[in-house]
């Protein structure tokens, strides 16, 4: 450094920046200035009593609506343009918490139940993986290559605009009533959930980051690996969370429509026998599975997106 | 390369955007620029916005070729990006997923420098910019001024012999800008590399540079070329109130004013 060593200006600058080398106030003094809380007080604060009480209130209200059968009794008095949004439900179709619980107690230990569950989980998982891989690859290709996007874009939008469930009868004829048709349906639905945001994310990659890498002599491949991939990570993981839930939905819907095995099959059988306790029980099991899948991606987000400090990323609901 | 080969040379350089279709009006961004910069000179380029200042840097960095004329570096024509040029953009443009240290190492990674060498280099630079305690922080955890200093370190990591800087401190508030300017000029004075520094801030240009070039409104031409004869090392926050500095700034302002008003 040939700049004026020891000039008063430089000394000023040093103190303004190197606060850690010559601290004005010591760490202990700082501690003395802040009211210290006990570890228990800290834990209670982190536990966030108000939020937990709020959650309990929601759970209790829902439970009460169901348990007291208020939800089934409905409110016939409420009528909007001659339509009753909360009609009375006939006792034949009513499910009760007790009977739903009994159903779970009865069937959860059964291996047949788990065989059905495994069928649905397998269909949803395979569909989720295929849809994610295809969606990410298609999104990246369409986002990176303008001509490809121009050629295929309108058709993709057209197909995405179609109600994909409407193809189910055709899918069943082509792929049979087995597991394959459920996978195909779920893939068709979940694919777009991943492809659309991935493509958008690729085209939104900060061009300055690309320019910086390019001026440093980066090849296209290096730019893809060091800029594009990390930049679209959050969008992909967010889309995959949705795709996980949608895949379960697709598989169950396919099973309800026509199937040999699976929780959807079990569900529609219960419903046909007017056993709505079974329907509720199975929906709970499916929800738990979808939450686990969602949570697994949440963990991946926490692991890979550590850099999104302070920014609003979709967080797993932690109980 | 003889001793008097300029570090940077623009010869009759013109740049036209668009116009490749009859219905598309061509726009002359730069017109007939002749400029020769000797090795080790700190040149500031000022001019009204849209006059093609950034375009000059883009041509020098090899991102775009001139429509007409020749752009040379150390006597050879520029034909693409080179790791010997450090280009710093207006925004810090740091990778949000990289820590400060790994951001500094970006160019080294691109050039395939082994990990321990990268680490050595990046830590040295972070130390020089007084950021060593923030090596493992992500850009979102650092202040704007700190991020800009990280961007400076990243630009210098490949030891470029030409620094191109596009309004690097434009986004900073006045106080932070002063600090970062001081640190930057201290760093530069110890290195003595050729710098082309684009700014819309005339005060900044005169404070930092050996030579200030004023570019006219579009199409950009060289309006004036002034040597700033202020002694070095420069203490930025004192120099601001120096009479000689004020005179130099006023003289160039007269030139620039015609282009802005």
C-alpha cells in the first residue's frame, strides 16, 4: 500500500469499520445492557403461546362442529337466491368422529389395508417422480431455447388448458384399470404444475449474473451449471411441493373412477355401502401421506435454500 | 508488445443498434470514437444517460463487436471475453446462493483453479476489502456497500490487467459511496492497473480518475478529454473540498452541461 500510512483519515476509517478489532463496547457490557431472559422464558417465547392457542382453538372448533353434528344438521335457514349452502345431511350419510376412529382402529392393523395404501402411494410416488423429472427437463429446455418454446409453446398451453381428468376414460381403455392408468393420469396433471414454473424461472434468471459469468470466460455449460440451475432451484422445489399433493389427488381420483386396488378403490367402496366413516378415515390417511411427501420436499428446501435468509420462502407448517 | 503500445485503443469505432430490417430504424449508439489509453491510467467516462458509455465497456469486454472500426487491447483486436479483463456491473450482481467468499471465487471456479488456491486468493481479497469476517455470509445478510465490495473483490480475483467498471457505486447512498470509493481508490493506487470507469457522477469521476472523458448525447462522440492533475494518493473525503478539485470539476461540468441541458 503506497497510500499515506498513518494519516488521520485512515485511522478514522479503520475505527469505523473494524469494530470487531477495537470494540467500543465489550460483549459482556452489551449483555449487561440487554434484559436477559431465562431459558424457560426463551422456550416459552419460541413456543409462541398465542399461535399454539389459536391452533388449538381451530382444532377444537372443527372437532366441535363435527362431534356435535352441527356440520351435518346444517343451517336450513340460510338461503341465497333459493340455494341452501349449508343443507341438512340425512343421518344415513353422516360420519361421526367415534365411528371414523373405530374404522381406523379396525383397518389400520390389517395388512390388506396397507396393501391398498401401498398401491396408492406407489402410484402417486412414481407419478410424482416422472412428472417432476419431465417437468423440470421440459421447463429448462423451453426456457433456454427460444425457438423450441416458440414451436411448442402454443400446443403446451392448449393441452394445459384442457381439463385433463376428462381424458380418464380414454386412459383407462388404453392403459387398463390397473396401476398404470393412475400413474398416467397423475403424471399428465402434475407435469404442468412443474413445467410451467420451471420455464418461467429459467427465463427470469438475472441476466447480469449471466453477463458476469460470461465476462469471466464461462462456457454455456458452465453458465447452466453455475447460474441457471441454482437460480431456478427455489421455483422447482416450490413447484414440486404442489406436484406432490396433486399426484396423490390424481392417483386417488383415478382409483375412484375405476380400479382394482388402492385407497381410492376402498374409499368408493365404503361410500357405495353408505359407510361415510370409512370415507373420512381414508381421506385422513391420504392427507397424512401427502403431508409427509410435502414435508420431505420442505426439508430439501431447508437444506438447499439456506441462502434465502430472511426472504419469504414457503415454509413447512411446523407443529 | 512495445512499451508504448496502449493498453486500450479504439480506432474509428462506431456502433449501430438495430436497422437490420427495412422497417427497423437503425440507432447510432457511438459514432467515430478514437481513444487511446496508456497502461496504468485511470480513465473516467462521463456523459448523459443513454449516450453509449456502457456500450464502450461491452465492446472492450468482448461482449459485443463494434459495427465499424477496431477495438484493441495491448495491440491485439478484442474478439471475445477474456479472463484478463475484470468487468464490474452497476448492480453488484452477486449470486444470492453463494457466500461472499464463494462469490469472490466465481471467476476462479470458471477458470478451473483448484480449491485451496481459490480459497487463498478469495480470503486475501476479502481481507483487503475488510470483509474477512463476512466470508461465510450470504449477500442477503450483508449491506449494499458490503455487497458492492464483494463485487469488487470478485472482479479482481482473476488478477485482470484491465478493470472495466460500469457505475459501480451508483446504487449506494452518499455516505456508503464515500467509504467504498476511498477503499477502492486505495486499492487501485496500490495496484496501478488500467481502469475505465463509467459514471454519471462528475464529482466521482474527477475525484478518482487521472483523465476524464466526456461523451456527447446519442450518438456518442468524444466531447472532451481532460487530464486531472491532482496528486496521489488521494484522500477522497478531503479532496472533495480542495480548490484545485473544484476548478477541475467546474471546467468539465461546462462541457457536460451542454449535453445534458
